C-alpha cells in the first residue's frame, strides 16, 4: 500500500501589528494621572527604545523610549528598568477615555507609524493609574 502523507499543519497567522497589548488594569488614584507598563518580546525579554502614545480628545503625549535609553537634554528615562515605559500626565486625576498606542517617532511629537492596535482605557477620579503591558511579535 502507498503510505498516506502526513498533512503539514498550517502556519499560525501572523499578528496584525508588531506590538500587541498583553493586559492592562487600573489602579487606585494616588494623586496622579499616569500610564506605565512593560514591553517585552515573545520570549519575555525586555524591549528598549519603544514609544507609547496616550491621547484624550485633542491632547496627546508620547512617552520617553522604554528602558534605560535616556532622552532629551536631561537624559530622562536613563535609570528606568529594561522594557519599562512611563507617562505621567498630571498631579491629579484627568478623567477621560484615553487611547494608548505603541508608535514610532523620531522627535516624540510626530508619529511616523502606529505599531499596535489602540487600546481604550478609562481614567476616573478613583482609578487614575493605568498599567498597560505590550509584547513585540517580531
């Protein structure tokens, strides 16, 4: 008898975006509006040099690059842990539906590419610290 060939399993579909959210949650208000989290690769290793944009209405801000990369005149973020990003908006809650996206930028003002889907998070007077983590797929 002729042997039956073993079917080759199909390749899993490639994710749509280079980065994808791996989970987010809100935390108690400690007198800040703040977005922070970790960016890792598929093996769980920290990824440095990645920017996250936070937007509410017409206001938007882009983080310093993730990890201990340093940025700007004062080398902001040079002491951050590997893969960590942080955006502190205000010293009080800024209630709004915020939109977070991993982006590419050269100057922290102009977005040259959107590297992830946009996630919606809500800041309230009671919950104004948002932890949002991301994974780099390729």
